[in-house]
C-alpha cells in the first residue's frame, strides 16, 4: 500500500483544486469530505490523477490511511466548521501529527486552536492561501504561520504547490501562531481597497459616458504600465464580457450589490484594536455595505438634491495616476498594520518576504510588489512605505492626479470614498503639525483629561478653563 503522509478535508472548490495541485506535484494524498457523493464525484473528475488520490469515508478512516507523523490540510468554511473538523480528527491523531487550516480563518481563532491542540501534542498550522480556484489548482500564494518545526515537515509540499515567481516559490513561513492568517487577512483588506478604487475609477468613467467596451480598452492599456496587476487585468475582461442571454455588457446586467465574507471587516477590526486606521480598506468595506442598501439608494435618488451633479471631466491619465497613488497608499496602510501587529504579537514578520510571496499566485499580485519588496529590503525609512525614497518620488508624481480625481468627483457628485480616504491619509502623513491640539483642548475642557505641551516635558497639563489640581 502506498505510503501516504498528507491528507485533505473539504472538497469544495478551493479544497478540490488544492488536492489536484498536490497530487499533480507528486505527493500522494488521502481525501475526505463530509458528503461521500462529493468525494466520489471528485475522484471521477480527477481523471488520471485519481491514481494518487485515496478517498476515505470518515475522519477516522482518513487518519487511519495516513502514516504517522501525519499532516492534514483542512479547507472548510471559516468558523464553527473548522472546530468541528478538528474535533472529529483529534481522537484519532497521534502526538506529532499536524493539522493545517488552509481556509480564511480569523487569526484570533488560529491562536486559540494552536494552544488547544498543543495541549494534546498536535501541531496546528494556520495557512493563508490566496489565488481563488485557479490559484489553488495551478499555484497559489501561501502565507504560513505556526511552529517553524511544523512548517519544516510540510515545507517541501507547500513550496512545490505554491506559485512561482522567477524561480522562487511564493510560499513562506512568516511567523508563529496566527501570523499566516493575519497576513492573509491583511492581503484581503488590500484586495478590498484595490477593488474599490478600481470600481470608483469605473464609476467616474461611466458617468463621463464611456462604454464598458471603451473602459475595457483603457484597463487593458493600464495593464501594460505601472498598474500592471491581476485585478486590472480581470477588470478589463469583466468590462469586455457580454451577457450571452441579452448581449448586453455583462457589467450592466449585474446587480450593484457587493457581497463580503468578512476578511475585509476583520482587517479593520484588528487595525482598530492595534490603534491604527487602515482608512482606504475601511472605505472599501463601508462602500460594500452601502452597496447592499440598494433600495435606500434608489429612494435617495428621487429625494436628495442632484442639481449640481455633472459628468466628471477627467483624463484617463489622471485616473491612471490616481489609481497608482491610491494603490500605494492602500499597501502602505496594509504594511503599517502588519508592522504594528508584528511588534504587538512579537512575530518578527518579514515585510519584504511578504511582498515577495504576493508577487505571483494571489489576487493582489501586481508589478508594484516587486518595488515594494525592494523598498523593504533596502531603502525603507521610518517604517512607512510612502517614505521610501522611490515611493516618495512616485507619490510626488501621482498625488496631484489623485487630488484632481477626488476634487472633480466631489464637484460632480460622484462617490469616491476610497480615493478620498487614501488622499486624506497622504495629507495627514505629510502634515507635521496636525489638528489634534484642539481635540486635546476640548477633551480637557469637558473632562479634565489633561494634555501634553509642545514646550515642556510630561503630561497631565490643563488649560485655563479648568481648575488646576492642588
Ligand atoms: C484570495 C481571495 C479569497 C476570496 C475571499 C474574499 O485571496 O484568494 O481573497 O480569499 O476571494 O474570500 O471574498 P469576499 O469578497 O467574499 O469577502
């Protein structure tokens, strides 16, 4: 009987593609899915690869089919399903076995699960996998967290199945416990921001009268320049597509209500908990929520004044530069959040390596990531990506266009929350003396909260409006 060390639970879209990728790379794999008919169908569809796949009928049978020390990958819906799969496997596992959660987990759960399983001698690896179905099949970007010894045991397989960027695997062990899932969450937050700024550029072009076909060409052109990325590429394809039923542009027949499964929201929650604000990501998550209030917006169109709304007057070149500026700002915020979390949880995250493994396989793969990793490897100053000399120069080149876009969108009555948030972040970061002195004054006025002074050491000073202590 073939010696099988790797198992996989969950044969949904991502799980089945990952399973095929694993066996295609020469690693025999035992699989289990809660519904046996799904497993049977998967085995049938696997064609010649089925020879390296071993279907099992229960968690117990899966564990029994594997030779210890085992490594079992779970690709199931985040949340309670993960705990229930772990509970079903655990009684059959031996100390030293590894469970790998390859779904989009909340990293707080990953930290908890790692601790709980460690008590039983079982290793837990939280592994972020990006790239959708196609990436899972042909090479995703893989962000691994957990004990380095556990990763060492699965490294060969993980690196083999990951995407490849100029000969380098886009998989890396990034830190202990929840580090991998945290990085994946922030990846998704950046994904939300990037998708939102692209949607805002589309909205501005649409209001100016461009057709979806016309916009598709613009996005195709942009994909040849500094914006080159998977999301710009697929935007061109989405805009060019026709609805087979009506021959209308596909984008015109899709209802303007965006779904979300939670990773964008998790990014914000963690940013706020860490005393940060990833405002471009926040705007993107908020915009998805507003998009779901379709009825309200339709009603608002008939009630709220639109007298000054007009077709925005912006060149493709300004939109391109504004997209680049806002994209850099979204990355800057995402990486600041990673740096903050790394300090807080003592993860020692390697930001350059993170940027490197995002260069291929994942949804946010973009030409810019090569420059980002270079900046983090070399010229970085003060921790903020925008301050690296090459990025500061790019901001100087592109922010004037971002200003034009935000100003024109505002005057035209076009929503551009992510562009505007990105610009406000930039403006805040280039203003040494901000406006919080007044907030401190207000806080002290009504609550005697005290403040620091610019001309003396210490805190707890009060203004003349409150009685001085003592
Ligand atoms: C990826 C994607 C993937 C998925 C998310 C986002 O990296 O492959 O981020 O994880 O698309 O689930 O989905 P929502 O937009 O539904 O939140």
